[in-house]
């Protein structure tokens, strides 16, 4: 049976590839895409999500979600994702409309009207947290939340915090303390899947519409990573969420207590992962500890070829 998923995202280069994987796997039933502000403003991330879906022929509702985080001021990430949020690829002008519902409502409807829905989240957790607060029935109805965010070690936005969690730590707190099963895929794992020049040319060789999008986006993504972090190539974070649903052996998870730092101090937005169970506190999340890199790129390649 196909697995029902809803994708909440903020495209974003790596989010675009998460959409690509979610839309092309025969074992996944993508119910819709809700969009949140994060890598860029909501106008831009929403437009990008609709463009990617339309370009790839993924015919699902795309709904505009939250513009601002729950408590803190908004943060965006133009240094990596550019002015458009998806610099490097020019999409044709489409006239396909957005779904009329708010992104939060799309999440709620998708969960309540279908069985065993997994929420895949690749951006700040504002929409997901708002959905949980607006419709408490979600607490018993969501199968699990699989998210890219956090880290068991250092951050990429502050010494302590990873970008998605940093953008809305209070929302992350709502999600991690909700009681819904959470799978957290953080930087400690996604930093292992570097989209090197070899990876780009391997995908480029497929020579199709999706591979062209992949290669053009990744070249700009890497140039921006180089200018910002001084690395040759960047980590392709977000597709790891969808990939681990496609192949359950891809990522090794460990169940543990995770607390989000919402203290507004220097560690604001840190995912405090109690790997050694010092606190004997409830194990509220499955935390990604390792990934099979070769399998990962095979999944991405297969996802591109599936169109
Ligand atoms: C996360 O931050 C965003 O810039 C990426 O899209 C990814 O979701 C990595 O920290
Ligand atoms: Ca993202």
C-alpha cells in the first residue's frame, strides 16, 4: 500500500529536490504541499514550490502557509538560496493557481481525510505546529512527523542551532513535545551527503527535464555554499526526509529525549539530544545517527529517472 504524505517545505534548493523525490516514487502518495517562509519570504517560497511541482508535472494542491514564526522575528537565508530562494533555474511562467486554503488548513484536511498520514517537514516548523494547535485531533491521527532540522552536534546558523529550528524554535518545541512520533534528521547526518561535482555530473547525464533542473540548481547552491562557508560543495539536506521513507534502511535512528532550547540565550534553537540518556527523560524522538551515502545518491538518481 502507498504511504500517504504531506510535504511542508520552504524551497530552497534542497527542498526542490525533496519535492522531486516525493512526486516520483510509486510507493508514496503525495497528498499536497504546504509552504512556509524560511529560505525566503512566503511569496517566494510558495511561488518556488508551485513552480517546481508544475515543472515536474506533480498535480497536487500547493497551499501558502505562515509568513512569520510564532514568537521570534523572521529570518531568511538569501546567502545560500539567493534572492529568489531558488536561484539558478528559470521556470517558465505558469498560471496554475495556489490551493485556496491556508497551508495550515491543507495539513489539517490532509490528515483528517486520509489514513495514516506522515507529515514530512523540510522547513521551519511553523505550519506544522500551528496545525497541531488549531486541530488537536491531529495528535492521535498523524502517523509520524519526519523532519529535517537540528543536530546532535553544532549548528549551521549559530554555534548551537540549525537553520530550520533556529527560524522558529517555539514551533519546534510544540512539535517535539506533542507526543506525535517524530523522526529528526539533522546536520550530523545530512552533512555526509555532499552534492559534489561528481554527483552533479552523474545526475546531469540522465539528460532530462528534471536532471537539468537538478544540475542547474545544484551548481548555484554550491557556488553559494563556497562563498558563505568556504566549502567546495554543500550538503543536500532535505531530500533525506523523503528518501528515508522510500528506503527504511537508509538512515539509522536512535530513540532519545530531545528538548528544544527556547531560552532566547546563546543556544536558542538548539536541539538538545540526550544520546547517553543522562536525564532519564521521556524518549520523544527518533534521531538520525548515520546514513548510507551510496544508497542516498542511488535514490536521488532513481527519483530523477522516474519522470
Ligand atoms: C536547512 O536549512 C535550509 O536552508 C535548507 O533548505 C534545509 O532545510 C538546513 O539547515
Ligand atoms: Ca528547507
